[in-house]
């Protein structure tokens, strides 16, 4: 079965950095676009970054451009989100997601808390 397992979240001071990882299994990882989303308390889930199957093309939400970098290692079935210059407003649960056919699969999420 499809599984996505995120890790790397935690508590960090404003201006700090974190690197999130999402390990995938149950499908051919190298064939699919991967996404990172986040959801802050009381807010809707929003797309943070996405990366094509070969890693050649990436896209970012305006709020994280220049601070976050999405990457992937297809040999390790893993997608990463490097987050630098973190702000209090980046506090959220971060999820990775893959669309297989017509169905979205989500990880359980990892909490990122940025203290100001």
C-alpha cells in the first residue's frame, strides 16, 4: 500500500532552519510529481512547493520563495523540503502528497513550530 512518512519537524527560533523529509513506498516514486503542503491552525491546507518526477522543475508558493527549497532523491524514494530563514508564520503541520491516478495520498504530517 502507498505510504508517505514525514520527519524532521520541530521547534526552531525565527531565522533558523529545518529540513523535512518524506519517505515514500508502495508506488514507483520516480514517476510522480511530489508536493509539500502545510496547514496552520484555523487555516486551510496550502501548497508550499512541488517538484516534477525527475526533479527538473520546481514551483513554490510566493510566501516561501527564496527561503524554501524542494528536492528529491529517487534512489532513496525521498523528497525533501529545506526551510531557511523561518518565520513565525511558517508554523504549521507540513504534509507531503502524491497524486496517483485520481486519488491523493497524504502523509501523517510533521509539526513545525517557529518561535519569534
